[in-house]
C-alpha cells in the first residue's frame, strides 16, 4: 500500500511538471488516447491532457518498479545459489 501511494504521488508530481512544460514551454505531450474517446473542448481538453500525462507516468512508473523488483529478486536468488 505504501509503495502504491509513493508511486502515485511521484507520477502525479512528474505529470504536473510535464504538463506545465507542455503548456508553457512546448514540451512533447502524450499520445491523445483520451481525446479520441472523450469529447472535449477548451479547458476540458487541457484537463484530459493532464490526466493522460498522469496515466502515462503511472503506468511507466509501475512497470519500472515491477521490472526492478523482478530483476532484484532474480539476482538475489542467483547470489544465494552460488
């Protein structure tokens, strides 16, 4: 539970920085998957972009954490066998 909260907070913080960079500095935005499904215009479009950034970073952070733990456990098991 603690790890889930940390990953979520980390992803949301990064998403805010990414969104501000996209909005004000011209950074690259996410793939607009929600925009293809949810009709929006004006401010709602900006909110969808922020949510997409959060979801993208949440998925990447979760995948990275799971991959890290799998590799760490695999290396730990190999060391104990030797």
